[in-house]
C-alpha cells in the first residue's frame, strides 16, 4: 500500500522535474534568441550609419572636384567610411555567431540543426514594448504552480509516507483469532453454537530494534530536511523576485535617460549638418556627433535587451513556462 501511494507521488515528482528541465531549456533558448535580435539591431544601426557615411563621402568628393571642399576632407570622409564599414562587417560576424549558437536549440527531425532560414517574427523594439506591457502581470502572478516547489512538495509527501511505514515497522504485532466450533463437520449444513468456540492471541515483537529505530529516525530527519529546503527555496524565489522588481525600477530610469540621450544626440547631428553645409563646421566635428548618436542608439538597445532579459528571469522564476509575450 505504501508503494502504491508513493508511486502516485512519484508521478507528480517526475512531472515537476520534467517541467524544471523544460523551463531551463526555454529560458536559455529565449536568452539566445533575444541576443540574436539585439545583434540584428546592431547590424541594422551600423548599416544605416554606413549608408550615411557613404553618402557623405560621395558628396564631399563631388564638392572637392569643383573646389568647394579641400581635398583633405575627402580623406577624412573616406577614413570615416572605412571605420563604419569595419563596424558593419564585425556586426555581420557577430550575427553569424549568434545564429550558430541559436541553431543548437532548433534541431530538426533528422538530428541536424537548421541555421539557414532564421527570420525573426518581430524586432527587439517590438518585443521590448510587449515585455513592458506584460511585466506587471508577471511580477504579481501567483507562483504556486512553480515546478520547483511542486517537486519539493511531492518529495515531502513521499518522505512522509516512508516515515509512516518505518514507524509501523517498530510496532508490535497483535493478532486475535476467534472461531466457532462444530462437532458434525461432515454435515452439509453444520450447526454452530455460541458456547462452542475457540479463540487465541498472537503477539510478536522484534528482539532487536536498533535497525528499525535508526531507519525511522533517518526517514524523519530526511522529511524535516526536505521541509527546510522547501521553505528555503520559497524564500530564495521570493528574494530573487523582489530583487528583480528593484532592477526593473532602475532599468526603467536608465531607459528614459538613454532615450533622451538618443534624442539629444540626433538633434545635435541635425544642427551640425546645417553648420557644415554653411561652412561653419568641420567634417571631423560632424563625424564625432554621428559617433555619439550611434553610441547612444546602441546603448538604448542594450538597455532594452537587459529589460527583456529581466522579464525572462521573472518568467523563469515563476516557472509557468509562458515565454510567449
């Protein structure tokens, strides 16, 4: 009977273990996926600023050919274009690395990874907005169905059943027998009398209880230890979620500041373009302004990636396996 009861709990135990493994797999693959989206964002930004550098190089070369610009400006523009081209090519290499890492989570039926046809459903910016809209519900979502907690609860039930069984093993056994007696055993329907009966008592008790008692004590200690680990795991999860809430508050402020920085640097570039067109600025200053603009765009994307990863960490700690947001 104890084995039957434990087998039922073992089903829940291994189901929770399966969900723990699946949760870890989904978490790791989601991190790789959004790293790839971040790399695509970097690739897109570098491609855009590369096109700006290319247009400026062509324009400066055209102005220098008619004497409107010094020949040294063409060298400055060409050097800046080459720097942009190198950044773009580095982003292409990083993109291929991310695709290869992501391919390890996308094995096909023939046991070979597919890495040639990756197409994102949405951009990093779109997923950032989705994660921002779903964050509040995730933070205050009930985590009672967490597979880690379910695993400890199932193990606790198994240990308690085993503890009860070990406790029964050290008890004495008492069997009481009572039988009616009859003299005519060969009769088809023998007649029994209430005054004619036999009864007996069978009492047994193990001579040595050291092993049984130690097994009972060990099972009791194991049960208590698991209950302490369950309480500790609950506290650990609550502490991590509280820490993530604080992280979200800081990231929100950083995202606002990064967005302002992008806006300011973009305005400075537009102003510098007008000054450069009117001959009041140099190509070096204009390129420096564009560099700061690109850096602020990359920093904003980096903070958005951190925010998304924080949301993924919340989903991972909650253990609800709902990574589609």
